């Protein structure tokens, strides 16, 4: 089992991999991460991934790391490779209404929990998960290792970050056709200056987060992100 392991919230690359290796000797490990927490528009999307040793080795050789440090084309190639090699992943979305109602952190943790539970249903044995960030997933019935920068340290979490980012970016490109004028296909809902100006000029769409956009709707004030 995992209970006797001391798992720090922050550690370096070598220590993280050593602890991850120890975890894998005791059971099956799922990694989870989210995309879209800092956006003005669109959902927060989380993914969970389980990698076999051979899948981990192959994807690491392709440059798997934190999705934010990979080009869009690189993320797409990694995502295609995951699907071609049969990587087990699941994703879940927290819509704008949930973000506004529960706040984005709680929405992100909720989507992570849903994703992890979906992957765990397909696995048998002792299961634990590695969560990117500094908050545990509420009501998740398994051992959790909450690790800052896990998305750049632990391969299955890196893979989850890629899945979440690719799915969300694709979704935002689709939504840009339904909500033109905000350049969502380019900014993916994040607060670029052009996006802020579009919100001020066009107002909020149905997929804009009211709790995030409230300040920038006041054009007499300069809002800094």
C-alpha cells in the first residue's frame, strides 16, 4: 500500500522521479491536471491518464513535459501518439456556470476528480493518483500525492496536461465560430489585451465567466492580470 510513504508537496526533478518510482512499485498511478483556470471564457477541462511503462518511455522520448512548455503542434503529435498506443485517459469539463457558482479552483478539482474516477473504473488493484498543484481533490477515495509542478515532473501528469490542453484548445476553436469577434481561436479564452478590448466593446457572451470579467467591464479602470 501507499500509506507509509512521505510525499512532499514540492520537490526537485530527481526526488520526484524517485518517489514516483516507489509509488509504482506499490500499485497503479493515475496522473491528473487541468487547463483553463486563468481564462476569461470557456470551461475548465481536466484530464486523467494512466501510462504503462512502455507508453511512458515512448512519450518521454518524444518530449513529453508540461503542456505549457510544448508547442501546439507538439501537443497534437503527443496526443495522437497517446491514442495510437492505446493510452488510457479520460477528460471532464466544468462549464462556465459551475466556474461562476463554485469558483474556478473548486470547479477544477471537481473535474479532476471526475476524470480520475473514470480512469480508475478501468483499473484493478491498488490505485493512487498524482495531482498537479497544492490542493487535494475532495471526496476522492484513493491515496493522493499533491505535488506542485507535477505537470513537469511526473510523466502521467504531463500526459494529462497535454490531453486537457489539446481538448480545451480544440473546443475553444469550435466556440470561436459560435461567438465571433473575441478571437477565441487565437487566445483560447485567455486575457490578451485584444480579448479584453473585445469584451469591453462587445460585452459578455454566454461562455464568458462573469466573475472573471466583472472588473474589465468597467472601462474607466485599467485592469491588470
